[in-house]
C-alpha cells in the first residue's frame, strides 16, 4: 500500500462499522438535534450553529484519526508474517 493512498470511507465502515458509525454519525446527529432544539425552543441560532460547526469538525478529525489507526493496524498485520509478532 502506498503511503499517499487514502482509505475510503466505505472501506473504513466495512472494516469497523460500529466505531465508524459512532465517530461519524454520532456528532452529526448531535449537531442536527441541537439545531432542531434551538429552533423549537427559541435559543439563539448563533450558539446552536457554532455547536454544530464544532461537532462537524470533531467528526472529521475523529474519522481521520480512526482511518490512521486502521492504516497502521493493516500495515502491522502485513509486516507480522515477515518479522514475527510485533510485541
């Protein structure tokens, strides 16, 4: 695998569906819920939109970190037969 080859989201969701769903869809659901809550209860749109932006940014960073963990795990699995167990 090339160092510059990126991992697709579909591949990441197939490899670890629960963790990927929690990291990607959980913060997005919170953002949508907060926007809906602010609309229904008359909370300032600026506050809820700032929260939504932070949740989307968190989802992006968390998924990138999860993809990096997955790439490292795959690389270690490829090297293990050659050099023996990593630990």
